[in-house]
């Protein structure tokens, strides 16, 4: 059978289309991780708060990225933070910041739906007060390997189910004696890597301590077991890398594995461990970093 002739104009159009399809596919492959790739616009990213400060938790909401079935990942300064489904076609990742971070431009890289994009946010500075603490001789030797290992293991916990809802509950009705982020000199020497990793509530010994949110008890440590610094301790897993630790307790009313509700009494205020008087120290950790609990209590992190 004789093949039909194709005019030079039609032939050139076909060749041009084939060339564009081929080069387009090549460009799409090369640029799949760049901002100008079409795939990079297949999802939206929203940051909250829009003007974070040192100690804030940055909520990264990713919409429209579930087509591949692989949860997005947010990376900051070489550290990856997982995301978890929220509702519909949305995922959320939580990025912690601390007083040890440098204020200024913070770049977040979001990998989702086979592509990645970068977003920059200005991390505002904060003024943290300074205390001068004088420790008696031998105090710097407190702490046991068992205590340090258990607490470090607890801070690495990340479970997929979210247990907190809305603003967190105040864990003690005592007055705030030390706020988050305070820097310290110990015996005249500035502690470079130290900041007060929580909020202290001064109250009478035995005053109730409640869980700030629903969760599972993952850590119970006692002075008798070698918790020389933390004293009697409770660690609560609120899910998705959000953890509460309560230390210096006079008593513990729960056991590891217990499921607790927001506002449930879990122990009593005390002065066990390295403490100068009865108070509750509440530390809130996000992916192992102690963050400011105040925004979680008043605005909540959604």
C-alpha cells in the first residue's frame, strides 16, 4: 500500500510537537525539585504564626498534596519533621524553635507530591531575662545514666495519633515563679546551651497537678530509681511529637501506659530532685525541643 504524502508544513508541526513533548518531559524530570516546575504548584503551604518568635512552634499546613499517598516532609537546617493528616487533603507538620536559635531568615523546605519548594519566614528575636544561680559544691554531679537515658528516650517519642484539642489546660493553679526561656549563670559562668525549658508554678506541696491535654503516660521516674535532678517525674505523650514532662512532684498518681484526659489529676506539686522549693516544672516538647507553652495554652496550635 502506498503511504500518503505529508505536506512539509504538517511534517514540521509534528516534528515540533514531538520535540516539545520530548524536551518538556526532560525539563519536567530535571526540574521536579525546583520552584518553577509545574508540579511544584500542585499544593499550597500555609505557615502559622506568620511572624514567629524564638520559642514558638511553627505550624506548617500543606493542602492538596495527598495524591501520591506519601505524607509530606518539612526540612529545616537539615532536620526533617514529619507531617500528619488533618482533614480532607491536608497535612500538618510542627517545627519547633528555641531561644538557642538565631533570629532572622528561616528557610523551610517542603517535599510533597513528588516535588519540593522552599519558604522563608522571619524568626523574630526575644529578650529573655537572666538569673544568677549559685550551686553548693557537688551539685553539678547530680544525675544518673538511668535518669538521662529514660528522659532522652521519652523526648524522641513520635506517635501518629493527635490527642490534644484546642488550647492546653493550665497544669497547676500555683502562681508562675519562673517563665520560659530564662538564661542563667551558674556560679558566675554563663551556661551557653541552657535556657529554662518550661514554666514553673509555685504551690503548696501536694497541690494537684493535672494533664494539660489528653495523652498516654510514657514515662514515670522516681527519686528512688535514680531521678536525682528531675525528682519524681511524669512524661505524657500527646501525639505527633508533642510531649509534656512534669517534674519535682511529691507524688505520682498514674502508671506508664495509662491513658489520661485533659484536666485529669496525675500527681502533686513537690520539691523532689534539684529544687529549691515546692513547685511544678512543666516542660512542653515538640520533636525533642522545649518550646514556649504559653501560645499552646492561650491560642492553641492547630
